[in-house]
C-alpha cells in the first residue's frame, strides 16, 4: 500500500469490542486474566498496551521495518538502543548530533564503560579511521541538527556491515516520509516522535524500529525491563498525528524551500544551511536519498546581537526549543538545543552565536516570510 494508506490504517483495525474506528486510549495499568496463564495477549501495561502496540506496528510499517518499540521520549529510545551494547564496546557517532544525544553519550553512557568517537560521518574516511576492533555501532543523524549536513546512509551501512558493525540512524529530522534508512541498509532507526511524527507539539515520545528478530527480542526485553515506555495517551496522539504525516511533510517541503530561497537572497543573512539549495555541499546526495528536503533551516545572522534581535522581533514564529510541529518555531542552537556541546566543538561545527534555526511550519508561507523580513529588518 502507499505511504498515506499505511499511515492511516496499519495497526489500526476497528476496535474488536465496539467497532470504534479509532484505536481507543487503553488507559489501564493491568488486564484481567481469565485463569492462570490465560489472557487476551495483554497482562501488564509496561510490557504491552494495545494503544502502544498499535503505534509500534504503524511506525514499524512506515519505516519499512518488522519491529517497532515506543519509548517515553526520543532520548529514552536512544538510551534503550545503546543498552543493547555493553561495557567495553565502542560506538562511532556523528560529531554534530542533537546536543541531548551527545550529552547522553558523553556524560551518562561513558560512565558505564561504553566508548565513543565523535566524527564527521559525511566523510567515510573519518569513520573508517575511527573503527576499532571493539566498534559495535555507528550512530548517525542525517540531516544533522542544526547544520543540516547529509551523510550517505547507503555507503555508511556498507562500510559498517563489511566490519560486522551495526548502524543506527536518528531519522527525527526527515521522518519516514522523506527517507527510509532501513531500506538503505541501516539496522536501526531512532525517532523522537515528539517532532514530525506527532506533528502537533502536544506530546513527548520516541521509537526504535528494526528488522533483526534477535535484536528486536532483546530490545523488547530492555523496553520492559528498564520500563521507559510511551504511555497510552501519548501513543494515541502520535497515531493521530501520523495519519497526516504525508500531507504535512509535503507542505513542510514546500514552505521550507520557499523560506530557504528567500533567506538565501536576503541582505541581512550571511549563509543558509538547507539541503534543498543547490549551493548546499551535499545537495545531490540529499536529492538521491531523500524525498524532499523538509522544513528545517538554519541561517547565519553574523553575531549574537543580531540573532537576539531576530528572535526578539518575530511575531508569528515562536521562540522555542523543539521542531517538526505544524507551527513555526525559531531557536538559537548555541544557547538552547546545543548548549551542552562544548564551546570549542560548537565553533568547529559552525554552531556560532549568530546561528538561528527555524522549523518551518505549515502556515501560509507568505506570512512566515513577512514575519522574518520584519524581524531581520531590525538588525
Ligand atoms: N533526536 C533529535 C534529532 C532531536 O532533535 C531530539 C530532540 O530535539 C531528540 C533526538 C530527543 O528527543 P526527545 O526530546 O523526544 O527526547
């Protein structure tokens, strides 16, 4: 079936008890058993809840995977994935990951004996150089946050598998509508469902999707054992959001392109990072592995003062962390999402004090352009 058909139907058969067309929010902690050892497939809601299971089936299908697991947040999903590994294992990760992912790796998981090398995953040679005999996982984001760099997923998967290393892609920025990493060879896809999958800025959640049955069994065990599950209400909100993912992403693509082109020619803007611009260093690769370029843009205003002026002056765009919602959000990576990345590393990556990030929503794009124009005029 097509993407939208799957998004609307998979995992969401009419409720067997009532015929309700929408999967109910099974707000229950436990399930009554008929007799010892006899139940209807559900025992305790940490282990499995019907609303969560519906979402897990749906997300697995949209990513082209066999198994999906939903977690309390994107970070809980990544944390669960990393606990598939053990002390002494080594992970190669992108050097410009979401700041919270870097923080989890560098300041939490390192304490449990996992080793990390942070490299530019756009350069295969850099990944290759960082491989040690104990390397078990390559963890990438593409496009990256907030510089919008693109990693060649197919090439990295090939390199990883030649060395019996697993590969994970955080697909939060693109969503399965724009790219499907498992189809390009990735072993795991991670999501913060908080963003495009939910799409309405009304819930925090995460997911891991994969194909390998043995790894899936282990991840399910971890999900139940560690317990960072997505609750039924939040699962339902993501199910609801996903139904319009294709429509929303098509509009994010359109609005993102208009906004990026407009900013690119703007006299107050020094540089625009958007993979849809032909000037983007990996534009061709983005065209090859993505269906559209999404709604995430970052641009350079030249100084903290200029960035502050823009962020203070916008009226329609909202100054807030997060992304991927129907409404346009604008933020300052250096002091917000990436404050936990050391200054020297931020500077190396181009996360300057003048960099502003926009998550372009699905409003009328003329209104967004006008809002940014009046804010940029105050510089
Ligand atoms: N991955 C990416 C790319 C993100 O942008 C974020 C949050 O901003 C996360 C993971 C973490 O997700 P959550 O905030 O749902 O824990």
